[in-house]
C-alpha cells in the first residue's frame, strides 16, 4: 500500500524546483570561452565553442526535465488530496 502525504510531496517539489533553477544557472560556457580566447583561430578554439554550446544546451534540457519532475510531484499531491477528500466524503470522515 502506498502512503503519501501531499504536503510532503509539495515540499519536495519545491526543493527539486530549486535544484532545477541552480542547474539552469550553471555557467558552462565561461571556462570554454577562456580556452577559446587563448587559442584564437585554432581548431581547439572552434571545438571549445562547439562543446560549450552543446554542453550548455544539455544542462538546460536536464534542468527542464528536473522541473518536469517537480511539476509531476505537485500534480500527484493535488490528485492525492482530491482522492483523500472524495474518499473522506464517501465514508463521512471529512
């Protein structure tokens, strides 16, 4: 039997949202930019730009997916609350 407290799910979702925000704010381009600037015109410079662009995009996608997990937890909490209320009314406990 699954037992879950909607308020705990909502609280966890808030924490996960915070983690997603931190991930989204990570600056992955700066270290690569410094290397690219030091090696202007080289293939390494171009590779730094390529890697930083793709890594930055990957981190953003990951942060978005973490946000989706937080949203799913919130929706689950809402569903559980509604179900608890409905069952409570059916049995006369709410």
